[in-house]
């Protein structure tokens, strides 16, 4: 009897849901149709706004080219790409109007341009209009202690909407990696869209770290210790990667900074027909006046590391490997010194430096390790001019501008055996060795010992090969490859 009643209840419940199916379908269809109409009306309004903005004083239409770079005043490698890209475009298309969307509301546009000249010696020929965004806090990682990738990506949509409503360009280029803004500008703004990808928001390597339950700076120990949390995070990452691939696939042109980034973007965005490698512009010319003869401390050898004090740079590996090197006593009569040069952005970075100092003390090498924080460029160049070895330890560095600078300055580079350094930078030049790669503490220590045991002539030849190889990362090479990549994007507008 009870079983029959339960069966009757289930049948009634199914009938109830079935009766709601068609009304629900109609309601959903109506809402979707209304949304499409609203979005279409918004697009038409934005198109009218675009026409009024692109009309010059003499009545002629001007092409508006906009870059989305909320941190354009930061002074890093990504910002150098922005200013070099603008300079290249202004040389070839001087009649266009150039716009930069920025969240640097605490400075003026003129101060931003002066900062670009002071940091990179780049001065633009024609004016740039800055659109100042008030909602940059929406893409700050500190706002999202959990689900950071999703939070920042959704926040970038709102930030992109603020940008779009203030200026509707003909061509939109995201130069900071905010891929979720691309469909907004393409389908709502009616723009031609392009992207310069420094680092994919999510990568297959990140998926493998979570899948294998490996501890990392973006995969906390409490997650790796829980099979349930690891599986839940893996599902979240897969879903995010799928959506990331969808928004990226709407790009008209894609530029990536290295072979490593290319492989990940091709896997996620499926846009191989419009994706090209455009190496970032490195200021190699600045270091070419450093002589290549054997550089010495008096007496001994100097080892130098250059990079911001961020967790992914893995500075602890450098100190541990250096401690192992000292234990090997490869240079019995010549002292060794490790100088770690980097920038501190905030209190968290300063705390990392203190932790590194404590690690050096614990390993008993604190007298042989120095930290140089936020030093001027001339001082950095001076250290590189004296160094025998340049160190880099970040796993899967997307490119590695610091590695290029060390090679241009004439140090013997020892970089991590992954990412851009492995695939693009520390590679043979005309069949000759240009540097070394390692992974583990022991591997780094052994390779450093090998470099120091070489003769001065052997090291000279490696430095000579390295310096000859980095010309492909110059400003001039960047301009050529960048303009070739955006040519198709601009040709549709200039027809």
C-alpha cells in the first residue's frame, strides 16, 4: 500500500513538472528575446556614439584605436609592450586617434607619458587620449580571497563596460590579459578586437598541478590534502578554462609573447589561424656597452638574480642552491656572493624579503647573500656588469625579460628548464651554446659549479653567443612583427 502511494506521488510530481515545462520554455524564450532586443538597442546607441567621436573637426572620419591597460603607469615589461606598440602604430598610422583605458586615476595623462619616457626612454610622436576608469578595484586580486580567477574576470567585464561607455573605438586591443572584455567590445561595441597575451589566465599546467595535488603558490596545502577539495577545484578550473576559451576565441587577431604562451592559447582558444608570436621588446641596446671581457669581483665571483619579489619567482630555490654550491667548495680561494635584486610592490613583498633573509640565516649563508630592493637602473646595470652568473628560477616563466637582459649584459645565464627561457631564449645560436638550464636545488648547484670551473675563455664564448642571440628581442624586431600581426585588423578598417 505504502509503495503504491509513493508511486502515485512520484507520478503526480512528474505531471506537475511537465505542466510547467512549456510555460517555462515560453517565459525563458521571451526573456531571451527581450535581452537580445535590449543588447541590440545598446549596440545601436554605442555605434552612434562611435560615429560622433570619430568625426574630426574638419568633418572627416578618424580611426580610433584603443588599448585596454588598467595599470599602464606600472613601469613593468607589459607596459613597455604598450608604449612600443603605440609608437609603432603612430609611425605607420599617424592620422588615427589613440586611446588608452587606464585605472591610474592618481596621475595625469602627461605624467603617465613622462613616466614612460623616464622608465623606457619612449616618447610618442602624437597625442594619446587617456580614459580614466574609476572601477579598477574590481580587478584587484585582494578583493577576491577565494575564486580569484572568476572574480577578477567578472570584475573585468564591469571595468570594460565603464571603458566602452566612455569611448567606443574602431579597434580594441587588450594588452593586459583581460580576455573577458573581448566579447563585450566585439559584439556590443561593434569593434575589431585583438589581444596581446603575456600569460594565459589559466593554463593546462595549472590544471595538472591541481589534478596531481601538488602544492603551489596558487594551490594551497589544505586543498592538496583533501581529495574532495582537489576534485572540486579541478572541476572549477575546467569550467573556467572552457569559458576562457570561448571568450578568447572571438578575437580577430591574437599575439602571444612566447612559444610557451602560444601552446597554451592554441589549446584553450582554438584560434590558430589568427595567432602569432610577437616577442616583447627588450631594451637590449642599453646593455651592449658593457664589455664582454671576464668580469671579476676583487677577488671572487658575483652571482646576480633580477626579478620582482613575487612568490612565483621562487627566490628560496636560489638561496638553497647557493648554499649547496658553497658546500661544494668549488672555488676554494675565491669568495662567492649572491645579490638578489628585485622590486617590492607592497607590504606582502616586503614580508617575503624578510622571510628570504631568515632562510639565508637558517642556512648559514646570510653573510654571502645581499638583497637590493627597488634600486635605480644604473645600479642594476653596474651589478650586471660585474656578475659572472645570472640566475632565474621561476617555473614556467611565460617569457623572461630579465633573462634576456642578463644575456645582453654578458652574464652566463642559468635559468629554469621550462617556459619561455627553455623554448625561446636560452636556445642554441648558430649551433652554439648560449646559457644553461636547471630545475632542482642540486641541479642549480651543480651547474653553477660547472660554470665557475670553466676557463675565462670558455665563459667568454658563451657570453658572446648569448649576446649575439638576443638581437631578435630588440625594439626594432618587435615593431616589425607587431605591425605585421595587426595589419589584417587594420586593413578591414582602412579598406
